[in-house]
């Protein structure tokens, strides 16, 4: 019995091809791709242009929603890679330097150890990879219609975060 199942599992079964030719209810590959090309084609993805502005020369961008990580409005060309031992973002965005550089300062959430529930002096080492949350602003085509409209409780939320102050909002203690 096991031998029969193994043979059946290894035998080729005809199925729909990558061109989308299948049963009438199948969705063609071209409908699954943002490029509107078959998924296995070598078509080029639409280009994305990132800001070429140097840090300090760019315009502060509104946040995508309340307490969203701010977008990076400047070039990252000379700032990558970001590692635990090399993080050039801190030169301008550390709270001790941000005012001098007119940069957005890292918020209190970056100086807190949530696992041990305590404040940290030098920043949470688990948050060294800035680009895990903060992404560069890009001039890219809208591939999917987006009707999202952010709501902010006040105008300050458009350019700053109060997440540390409201992080337990709605949480009831036992």
C-alpha cells in the first residue's frame, strides 16, 4: 500500500501551465502580477526613485498615520549598512544631537527595554536597525488604488510621536 502511494506521489500529474491556461475559474498569472506580465517572465518591475537630498537638506514629511515611524526624507547612500557597531543615523537623530542638526530626535520608545520594563540610557540595542521600521520616501507609481486617509488627534501627531505616553491606552491592569 505504501509503495502504491509513493509511486502515485512521484508520478507526473498534468496541470495548468504557467501561462494561466487552466480551468475556467483559474486566475491568469498576468492578473497576479503588478507588472501585468506572466510571473515567470523577465519583465522589469516599475522603477522607484528615492530622494537624492542630503541629510539636513530635505523637507520633513507628514507621518503616514498617528505614531507611525517617520519616513526618511533624505538619501541613505553614505549611511548604509546599519549595523550594531555602525549606525550613522545616531549622529543626527540621537536626542543629544538632534536639536543642533535640526533633525527629528529618537523618541523615548527607543530608550526603553520592554522585556524588562525599564528605561535605558543609551537606547535599546534591539532597535539598532533603523530601516526595519523607517523607510526612505520614494517616488513610485501607485500599483494598487489606496483610499486610506489618516486621522490625527491633533496637528502635533502629523510630525511627532507620543507613543511612549499612550502605549498602554485602553489596557486594563488586573
